[in-house]
C-alpha cells in the first residue's frame, strides 16, 4: 500500500513540475507583465527583423488583429511601433504606437 501511494505521489509531483515548466516556456508573464521564454525571444527577433533593427521595449501575448504576439519596438529612427505577429512569428501588422504618438505631438 505504501509503495502504491509513493508511486502516485511521485507521479503527481512529476506532472506538476512538467506542467509548470510548460507554462513558463509557452510565454509566462514576468514581473513587469510582459511575456518571457523562448516564444517571446522568437517574437522579439522576428519583430526586430521586420523593423530593420531597433530596440524591443516589451513583448506580450496578444489577440488583436489575429495576432498572437505584440512587440513594442523603438526603431533606429526613434519612432516606436507595435509589431503584431501570428503564432508562426509572421508579421500581421505594424502600427504606430499610440502612447508614443500622443506624447510626441505636444498635446497630452
């Protein structure tokens, strides 16, 4: 009986460890609310390639315009855009970042 309980307990612990790791790898949130992990890294690389370089400010899971990822990028010319990517890291749309545009036009 003890052996059976020990095996069941070991299975539950293993399942929890695997499930927890899978959630983190799939793009779990970091302390600032952005996504992290290999998927977020691929999204960042794809966004920077699409914009011709720059600095990725944030990456998060998204669902606007059929996208899976949203990466905010400050391009080399100083303009900030939101790059939305699908689940295959293909660009869905690149939009001007409204928060940056609002503060740049002098009318807050």
